[in-house]
C-alpha cells in the first residue's frame, strides 16, 4: 500500500491540484482561479503543501503571501486559502499534517504569521495545529433606496490618486494597498469586480465591489474602502452618491470591518444592520518574533475588510 507523502508543491502537481479542486468545488474553482492565486501575483511566492499517494494529490492547502503595514513597518502574513481533499481521504488527519508542514515552510519564506478564515469543517484542524481564533467579523448591511436617481458627479475608473497615500492606522495591522495589489486583486482576478471613486477638493474615496446573489436577491459585497481623508462631510456625500449609483442594481450593500479601527468608525453609521448569520472567523498563528504575539492575537490590532478573504 502506497504511503502518504507530505511535500511542497513544485509545479509538477499543478494539473492534479486543479483536477481535485474541480471535483471538490465544481463551478467555483478551476484553472483560471488557480492561475490567479498562485501564478499572477508579482510579489512573494505563494505556498502550497500537498499530500501525495502513488504520485497523485489527495489533499492540499495553499497560503497566499500578504504585506501588511504596522507602526510604519512592513510585516508579512501568509493567508491560508484554497484547499481540497479527496473524499476518500477525509477525516484521516492528513490536513493537520499539511498545516504543520505549511507553518515550517512559511517560516523559511520569511512569514511573520499565518492567518485565515476557515470553514466550520476545517476550523478544528487549524485550532489543533496552533491557530488562535482572534475575532469574529459579522456582516453589516446598508439597504439601498430604490427610488434614488443616478448621480451627476463623475466617477473615475481607477483609484490612481490613492496609490501613493492611502490612509492607514498606525497601530493596526493593515493590508498594504498599492498599484501592484490593485492589479492582482481586482484587475487580474477572473471574478468580476467594480471600482467606484469619488473625488472633490483633493479628497478621494474608492469603493471596491463584487455583485453576489443571496437567496435569489442581488447584493453588493463591499470588498474594501480606500480613502485619503476622514472628513465626515465628504464621506457622507460620497455615501449618498454611492446610493444613487447603486440604486435598482441590488437591495443592499454588505461588508465587515473591525469596529475599533478609524476606518470602521468613519463607515459604521452608514451600515445600520448587523447581520449575525453572515460572519467570518479570523484565526492567526504567530511564527516570528518581529511582532509580539500579544499584538497579533489582539482583535483590536487589526484593520481588515472582505478583500482579505481568499474566496470572495
């Protein structure tokens, strides 16, 4: 009987991984999503750990590298993302072995911590291998008024003015947003996204959306908000213009954020409904000494939005 071998992906397993994804997630994972995650990112090298039997991939997990800003420094987190296990090999402990191997490999690649948003099925394996639940992010909804008219204000195509100076909170772990990230996350992604930008008097705010279906209704998932000011009058005006732009296209806008960040404080009053049945649990595993575990595992030290969730 062939022994299960845990190994790091080297490209030869590409077709087998894609085939396993298609079997596990038909209609949502395919070659185009695999290429986007692991081959189009111009930054650090992604990480994939495979469980092999007889030369065939029976399980794998992936980690995508992210740069974060924290206290005027750059730190690196590897996000656990797309994974799949052949139905015949589930419940046998292989996934936990893959997670342990991923921790060692990510450390060699310079990661400061591992993080992810596991499903309820895989949560136990993450917890047993040293990932700590840091926070539960519930969805916030903004109903869209179907009677508002379209705005007359111009809408830009790309948030070029934000690439040089987006606001970040000094004492929050925040994903780095720049031109390379924008190109990879939104332009090269096989899923369809929409960017809406409002500018006035050198104030700029950019909204990044994905249209989704929920119980036969259409909603807009607000992936991210980048802005160069917290001016409350400008933000309120932009939200009003956004409502007019989205009217008749969907019934609501949904998002999540850390309620204790500056960005959330600027947005939260415009998302009056807390939707507890839609949530994501952030788990984190510190693996370097550059950041204190007391920081990485403190829910108040994060400023993230849905674009950090790999499958959204």
